C-alpha cells in the first residue's frame, strides 16, 4: 500500500553534487536528503496537536540540518564544532536517533497511520531526483540509510592521514583505526537491520518502487563494504604487529576478498546512475582488486615456505597474480578518482602502503630466482585457488528502538476521547 511519485529530471537543484569531494578513504555515495512534509494536514484529524507538533519538530530539525550540511558532508574536511560543541555529523545523527522512536509509532501494530503521510526524499544514486511514498516504513528505511551514510562519513574523516606532531609522514593513529572499525560495524548494523527487519515490512509492489539507493542489493553492498573496510583496517594493524603471523595476515586478506566479492555481486546489476552510483561501482571494483592483491601476496609467501618444486611454482604463480591485481587496482583507483564527482587518494598508509612496496619487489625477486630453476611451462598458468575462510567480522546487532512513550499517552487520550463521545457521534 502507499502511493508513489518519482521525479525523473533534476529540475530545481534539490540534488546537488559537488564537483570534487577531495580525499577518499571510505566512499560515501552522497546523502539522501529529506524534504519537508506537512504532518498537520495528513495527521491532524487522527492525532493530538502535541503529537503532530512533536513529529513536525523532530523531522524539521533533520530537514534543515541535512539541507544545509548534506552537500558538504561528503567533502573531506574536518567538521568544525557547532555551537553545541559537537560535530555536524554527530548532531545530525543524534537528530535521527531522536526522531526514530517517535516515527515508529506510525507503524506500530500495523496502524493505518503508516499510510497517511507522503514522505519525500532526494535520491543520489537513482535516475529519479526524488521519491515520494505514502508509507512510514519508507521513512524508517530512509532514516536507517542516512544513519549508515553518516557513520561511513565519520569513518572516512578518521582514516584520512594527518601530519604527526613529530613531523614525519602523515599517518592514521592506532586510536583512529580502532575507532573506525567500531564505526564500520555500527554502519553495517544499521544496513543489516534495514535489510532484515524493515524491507520485509514492505509489500513486493512497494519494494519495486523504492529508489535504487534503497534497493536490497545496494543496502547489502554498502553493508559488505563497511565490513570489508573494517577487515582492511585489521589487516593493516596485523602488518604493524610483530606478533601477527603470515597465516593471520593471509586469513584477513582472504576474508577481505570475500566481502568485496559479495559487495560486487550485489551491486553489479543495479541501475546506479547520477555520478554517485557509477562512482560507487568503481570504488567496489578498486577495493576488490586491492583485496585480491593482498590475499595472493600472503598466500604466495606461505606457499613459498614449502620445500617442493610444486610449492615453489605455486608461490611464483600466486605472487605473479598479486602483482597483476595490484596493477589492476591502480588502474581501477584512477578510474574511480576520475569519475564525477572528482576525488583523490590520501597519502598512502596502512595495508596498501606496505603492499605497494612489497608486492613488486618480492614478485620480481621470486620470479627471477625461480626462472632459472623451472621452465615457464612448469610455473602454473593460473593462480592457485585462495583458501576459503569463514567470515569473522559481523555487523553490530542494531535493533529498532521501542516506540516513544508519548504514544502511550496519545493512545490513552484517544481512547478517552472516544469513550466521552456521544454514542450517536461515534464512527
């Protein structure tokens, strides 16, 4: 149920895309922006004035903040503190958290109120500029998506290298790296909740009307992207650790491949458009190639510890595959940065800083050494199969909050009003 309206052309500049989003460690495919709705017109006959005003105030706060900051949040600059002392990201996130329990009162117990309000949001990855749907579950889904995008934006800011106090190369602190993993899991939790608990509340007809930004495949891809980037951070910390073995690093790299492979599978056939969506596909492709390069590199090092001609041959093939995927990742990175909106790489750090030095060097030396021992035919024509590990990193268990207590008072008051109504006037 619910009526749908999509505007296909960019008519009035509601969907604003910056020409350049600066440095990108974590890609955020734009922020969907809510447009104003009139709760009093659609709910005035069904709810008390206090409840209508509460819904209006909470949502208007989000509309104003998102309209002002949405187009700039995706640009990579440290957010200046607001007058309340927090960042723009944190304030907008808090506004969404405050709104969600009150919003959920519209859908509680299958209430018909969920169909009364037509909610309008500006899309980023869909061809249609905006989508209006008279269903409160669409609003819940949009809120969770925005919460996840704000989290990814926050992770991106944490993972941009900063010049250290000692004047050495820009780097990302261990504290920021650990904090980013927690944020990635939180973002994945919002998206996982959207897929498992919100989408099933919608009819097949309604789900077909959703913009591609909220399609199940896009939500799953973003969730997997968050998990994949979380593992990337873990691998970087393992590389820096003297205690982490080659086996641990290989396992993390192989898990990273699976996350990005699944993200690619989910996003590949979606009709992503409007710059943000096309760039999104290129980001996933780039990170998938990087993950394959890392996995084959560590797999090759472990195979090279074997003492047989077969193991040495497989090691060389794996390292050659790592080198090829590394070269492909650089091409994919260039394509990603060149796609609008333009972007650039931050200074290399973490996993890829290490591997960009080690892969070409180790591949070159192993191939040169083994070329004298084995003929080209004996070196495997295709790379050996990567080990298959169970995925360890899971989304946070995010659950929709309880309906706000104000709805209890609302329902009691409505019940009393009905009881006090003259019998002939009850409908």
